[in-house]
């Protein structure tokens, strides 16, 4: 899956799961401050991302994630080339 495909899928998940308008979701959007994703929501997001990627995602890999772009970077790093 390419970086662009991951970004598109992530936008779909954020829109569907958390009812966030697509225009608010961009690589620099901060999960907490801009999109109102809290720690409970983050767990739900990891579950959704696992379904997309098929990879077991460890919360530790996402500790430094702050933006939508950071999520995509973390996913790219976890997926096989």
C-alpha cells in the first residue's frame, strides 16, 4: 500500500469513525488539538488501522504521533516494503 493510499484510507476512517469533516483532515492536522482525538479515540483508531493494514499495531509505535502525517509515517514504517 502506498503512502497516498494509506493517507486516503486514514481520512476515510477518521471521517467515518469520528465524524470529522474531510476538509479538516490534512497531513499537518494535529490529532488532539485540531481533530479532537483523545486517548480513548486513539485506541479505536488503532483497531481501525489494524483492519486496514492487516498488521498488529503496537501502541508504543504511535507514542510520538501527533499529526495525521505522523500516523501515515508510522504506518509506512510498520508495513513491509
